């Protein structure tokens, strides 16, 4: 069984930038420590990625806060996390969940059975979206989320997302 870590959107804009929160800042050290428990070649990471036209997109009209604009400081993975995973497979995603990530991990699972752990931001948007996509692509793969290494938009929505994932047979570590 090959254990894979997926680090979701640990980007400056979600930590201390345009959409940053104290809860997101609080998990950085724990996420960094978690990364260090995995071999370097077993780490995947996503980046929320938008263009200059973000405000014209459906997401931009519903969340009118420009963030994670490709090439900006806010788009970059925070330095501490980036330093901990210099050879991670990076997947830029234009929306909450990444079918490209799910396809990559499905291909890996065909070579060797995987066990997948997710950490990152935001529990209630991108973490839950990717966890559910991975479960759809890999229904027999053990998928879990480390709740202590995730933060939601609010503590309440974080808890709601954890309950939703648990209902969908995704393991939740507290």
C-alpha cells in the first residue's frame, strides 16, 4: 500500500492574504509537520488558480474577492509549506475540485494500491470537493482527511464539511 499526501491550496491568499483567516494561519505548522512524515515522492499539492478575468467568472460573481491570480504572491504556496515539499507534484486547478488530480491518482493506483490523506484549505470548499472527487474516481481506495491540518471558512462550516465527508465514507482523523 502506497501512502500519498495531498496538500490542498496552502496558498498565501487563503492563509494571510485576501481570504486569510486566523484558523488557516493556525494550521501551517501542523501541515508542515505532516508533510515531513511523507517521502518527498509521495506528495501532491493543488493551487487554486485564477486569471485576471476572475471577477467575470461565475465564481467571481458569487465571491467578488480577487484571489489566487496566477503569478501573484497570493497564488504562491506559502513559503514554509513550499520549502517542506520542494518536489511535490503541483496541480493547478481553476475550480474547487480537480479532475486532473483525480486522474493522476487513479493512474498511480493502477500501478500500486494507494491510501490517500488530504490536508489543507478550505475544509468546506476545496478539501471536501477534492475528497469527494477522489472517492468518485477511486471508490475502493482508503481516503482520509486530517481535521487538525485543515481549516474552513468558519469553524462551523469546517465541522459541517467533516460530517459530510464522514457520511461519504471518507475517514476523518481528529
